[in-house]
C-alpha cells in the first residue's frame, strides 16, 4: 500500500513522522519474528522448514519434496517460450563474459632483498542464492548472482525460492538451469536463510548467502552474518509488502 504525502502541505511533517514511527515498530517486530524462525530451523531442521512453508507459503511439502527434481526442472523449462529461453541464453553469455573479465590475477614475485611475496585468489566452496517468489519473481536475479559465482569457480551453488500456494515462475527455474545452479529448494523467507546458514538434514550449509529478499530475509541475513558471509543488506521493493511513501510535490 502506498502512502501519498505532499511535501507542500502543512500536515506533511505529521504524516511522515507517523510513517517513520510505524517503520521502526515494524522492524522491531520483524527482528523478534525472524529470531524465532531461525531458532526453529536450527533446532528442528527439515521439520521446521516443512511447517513454516505450510504457514507462510500455504504450501504442503515434506522432506522428499523440499528439492526440485530433475523432472520438475525439465517440466518448468518446457513451459517457457522459445523466445524467453533465447533471451535467457543471450543474457547468460553476456553476464558470464563480463564477470570472467573481472577475475583477479594472483601475485607472485621476489623483491630486491630476495624475499618471495604474493597472494592467491581462491573461490569459496559453496554459495546460497536467495531468489524472491510471487510478484517479485525475477529470472535476472538468478543469472546476476549465480553466474559471477560460476565465473569465480565456486563448486556448489544452492538456490532457494519460495513457492506461494505451490506456484513457481518457470523462467526462474529455467534461469537456474542455464546458469548451472546445482540444487534448487522450494523454501523462502527467513527459514530459507537459516537453512543455508546452519544446514538441515536435507540441505548442507553454505559459506555465503546472496540475493535480494523482503524485510524478513534481510533481517535473517543480518542475524546469520558471521556464521556465513552475506551480500549487501537490502530489500527487493517488489518483494517487500510494507507500505511505501510517495514524496509528491503536486
């Protein structure tokens, strides 16, 4: 829901102040919710993921259906048009080429005193890629996070994506397949971040978590930092269902 507050109106300061207060309260409440979710996943593993997915995504899964199978991936790809798949392929090649050019070079030399100096770049072992679901379902998010990892030589790329009411954008799955994602799980929210950070019976923990998400996902990333590496703390506007404010001057 959008709140329209005209900066030229005398009541703007009051409206905007109330808006900021609401946000502070919301964030405080979110932190408490997310902390509880993370603890549930740490203690109960897959069972917590199943229960939380039922509650938040209105989707019944079990430990056997947490992960997308090869047949499910193939069916998703078949649902995509040739034009869309072609566009994903073109984008993949362009993104891959760009990030290959970013790879740093090792340094190895002997200085004037005879001392050998240098540094060596090595990819991390595994990353977890969070991809928003529902209305904020962007195949581009898959490509722009998975392909740099592939270019760097990351051995294992794990993707988590929520499937509200059991629905999934087939292009997201197709993008993951084209980008070389190794594992795809139908879980989202803070519980998915916790699973990537701490691991469960079905999901091996990763070394770093990347990708945009809503306020709950961002809060979870902040809380697991240190257990795993994280990318920038930001939210996907479309994935974040909080109110926004339009500072209109009309």
